[in-house]
């Protein structure tokens, strides 16, 4: 998976949560690459560790979380080895993130214009007037009508879709090289979702962005991703080109996720589901983590966690079924 075309490399990342009930393996031995100007889709159910991987990249982890090992290489530097000042030069400037909930991410007592200009002046030595002009241009760029007037609005004055556009404007304000979009269409209706995805697609092309798109929705991933990494219970279980994942999924979990989406297109047919629920994985766990829910499991699955390995050219899998 090594190549000069890679702009970000995660290698064997382990981020654990230290809780009162035990150590949770939120992100366990995760490796993937993001290519220059390309989109990687990170997909899995809520609670599988996707957001924890993203927060590890930018060192924005909650107090109870800790990165134990691994590497996160960006521009030939391991982000895990940088001090806070060095990270601040990268965070929001070269790597930006759109968070899940714009209403909680935006400050309710500041206008959206103030928040965008603050994001700009925090990383660039320009005047407030210049930052304000750029903020208004950004609002226009993300298709917010009447940007001059909206500059003085507060977050509660905006719809959910407009707040998400403000978050995108803030994220691209310093012309980053990588954009992390964590569930960018959550809680939006289908029409607004499509517009937000179209906007991200256009900005990626215009700015030559590399995008990590994080979602539990394979429909969103299908719309944007060049490559797909499927995550379950803190581990990657499948990783390949988008076309390969959608046409030839190998892991039972990936197959189940795709089946649940595809069946929605068939009127009158019962929705396909994956039995059981995703459970947190604690330090003492063993065996394949998908074993309790897998319809194709055999005796090895309960005791031995399969290795994550290349089973076909550029197609990586964690499963005993294919060796």
C-alpha cells in the first residue's frame, strides 16, 4: 500500500478508550492510505470506531482516549510525534475536518461570519477586512444565498443544510490539502444530502482536495469514494477500490451492508438486515469480532482473529473464509 501518490498514511494505528468498565479497542491496528486528489470512504455502523480514527489523525481525542502505537504520516512527518504547536500549524490549515453535528460544532453566541473569519485569521496573517471579504466569498462558494446578509446571522437562524455548508466553508477557508468529512449528511433530508454531496464533489475537483469521507451509509460512500475501507468493531475488515467493493464484496459484513442498501430499491421486498448488534470490544476479547453476527462463521472464527491481508491485487480482507 506504499506509494508516492499517497498524501496520508495510517499504519497500525491503535487508539484505546480507558473507561470505568474496561479498555475499549476503539481503533485497533488500522492501516489505510489517502491518495492525492482522491476520496477514501470509511464506512461502518455507528460506534465501530470511524470517528475515533479521524480524531486520532488531528489529535482531538477525548480525555479518556489514548493512541498507543502506530504512525500517521503526512508530508513525511509522523503526526503522532509532533508537539501541540506543530500540530496547530497542520490542524485546520493543511488538514481540516467537518464534524458530525454542525449545531453543536458552531458557537451559538457568535455569528457565522465571525466564526469563519476567526478560522481564517487563526492560520493566516491577514487583516479582519480581508478575512471578512474571504468569508463572504466562501459563503457564496458553498451556495449560501445572500452571503453578505447571512454573514451576520447566528447558527440558529440557519437550516440544517445551511449550517452544514457553513461548516464546509470553515473547513476549506485555509485551502487544506486533506478534508475529513465525518458523517456530513447526517440528519439531513435526502434532497439536501444530495446537494451537500454534490458540493463536496465539486470542491474536491476545484481544489484538488484529498477527502476522507466517513459514513455509516453505503449510498453516500458510493457517491463519492474512489477507495473504500470497511470498519467493524475497531478493525478494518475490507479495503479495496470502490468498484471492487461494490461489485465483488468478500467480507460477510460488507455483503450485509450492501444488501441492506440494495434491497431498498426493490418495492415490496423485505429489508435485508444483519442480525444482532455491534458491541464494544474490550481488551480481553479474542476471535473474529464479527463472529457472533456472521451467518458464514466456522469453528476457527470463535477462537482466532483472522489476519488483515491482501487476498487479491489491492484488495485487503480480514476473514477466515478466503485464505
